């Protein structure tokens, strides 16, 4: 079986036949396809869908995060519908108070197949809403990654088919090679792997804020490490004090489905930059706030009037609960983020401060998740 100039591997061919049989039988709504980085999940899926002779408007590809959907749309180059899950199945309406609310669409009449990428990010509620349309769902994910925090749908716990063989064209990529070593429980040797990967000691003089700032993203394990690195990198940039300034890199800490920009919503883990001079204000209940404009790293426009508790940016944060938290976004500095917050995202150049936690399996998944966020260059300090 051939597609795009490459033959399907035996495991891909077996998975392809399973998917076609599942789709034609109509006996089960969801088919789960799991595969490690470099196993050709996207290529195999495209090949199967072409063989099912589905028209462009009959297939919808969707992801949980906006940035992931943008990457997916570039991959498909307009040949299929691509969006976030929310844009696909919800529409915005006004409640009696005139506030925007998300409600399920009345139907998806033209669709014959929904393909969910990065399916491990999908929580239980969204999965139930997806299933309510009674359309076949092909859920694709990486079973080597950490599960997301929160209500899990567990789609990758017992997949219908697994891809484990690294493709020949991916095997020469040192990032993929290193990820395979990690999954196999092997130790990483210090040194340079081709021109893409450097493994160094945490005591190496190059493991410093200056080098970190040359990368697109720093990933670590613990919040105390994240706070320390964020402070050090802001200081290196010349930003004084704890308060945010124009140009600061930030990360959203919770979903906000009331915020909509160019078809994308604020989701937990979305990264961007402050593009205004932060303005001081306060809530009706007296909470000290910043009013920010934040431009996501994958969009040209910005979310405006983002109201954030001032304490979010301070080492000593305040707990804000109940009605006081309604209408507020939660944001922190995003120069360094945890591996859990990085899930569903990717960056060209990544610096990983390796500090996995949990049992042996969790530690392997942590490091695997962190290093596979890198696309072109990886520095990992062990």
C-alpha cells in the first residue's frame, strides 16, 4: 500500500485495515489509534481516509488547542476542514443577561467522520459532547505521553491499535532517537547528537538564563523551578521587579470559553506576549487587577481587556475562589513552563531542565513528553 511516495509498514497496514473495517461496520462510535513520535500516525491516517473515498467536506479534523489546530491545518493545506473541537461542535449565543455562552450546535449533517488529533488532551465532558452528534470518531494520540491534569477521557489507555515502529525517515532525527531511548529506559549520555540535540549536566556553565532565552521554550518539572527560571530570565532581559511589563511572555492557566479571537478560545497552557503597558485596576469586590492585551504566539491579533489578579505574577500568590474568580483570567510568566502545561504544544527550539517525578513509568513519560515538544533543536540538562 503506497501513499505520498512511501509504503505503509506492516503495522501501519494492519491499523489501516482495522480502521476501514471499523468505519464500514458502524458497530462502535470511537476508534483509538495510538503511536509514538515518529511512527507516522498522520501519514497513515491520511492514507486510510483517501481509501475510504470521503469528500473533503465529509471529514473534520479537530484538536483541543488552537495552536495545534493551526499546525494541523498547515499539514492538510486546505484539503480538509480543520478547527478546534470547540469551533467544530459549539456555537456562541447570548444568555438572558447578554453574556456569551457556548452551546452545542444543532447538528453536523454533512460530516461522516470526525478525526480528533492529540486525543489524550480531550477531557470527559468534551468527549461526551463530541459523541452526542453520533458521528464516527477516529481518536489519534501518543500513548507515551503524560495524561493531562483534570477529568480524563482515557482515550489512550487501551487503544484499538498501536504504532510503535519508528519510521526509517524519522529514525535519523536525534530528537526521535532520544525519545526512543527514554521509552526504553536507557540512560542519556552527555554530549552532542548531530546538530539537533545537546545533553548536558545541570552543572554545565551553559545551563544558564542567557542560553535558555535563545530557545523558544524552557520546560521543567516543578513550579518552584519554573518560578526561579522565570525570575532569572526576566532579570536577564532587564525587567525589574515582579510586576508584568509590555513584552513579557505569559501563559494562561485556565480555560476561558467566553473569550473568542479569530475562532480560537483561551485554553489552559496558551502562550503569548503582553503587547500593552499593563494598566492597574480592581474588581467590584476589591481584587487588585492588571488589565492586559495578550497576543497568542500563533495569532496576529490579541485578546484585549484581559483582567488578571496582580498576585498571579508574584511569588506569593493569593487564592481567589468562588464568585471572586468569575470573569477573571489567570496568567503567569511563560518563559519556563512545566511539562504538563506543554502538552498538546510544540516549539522549534526547547530547553528541558530534566526533573521528572512519580514512579518509574511516570518519570519516563515525563521526560518523553518534555523532549518531544521540540521540533528542530533540543537542549536537555540532566
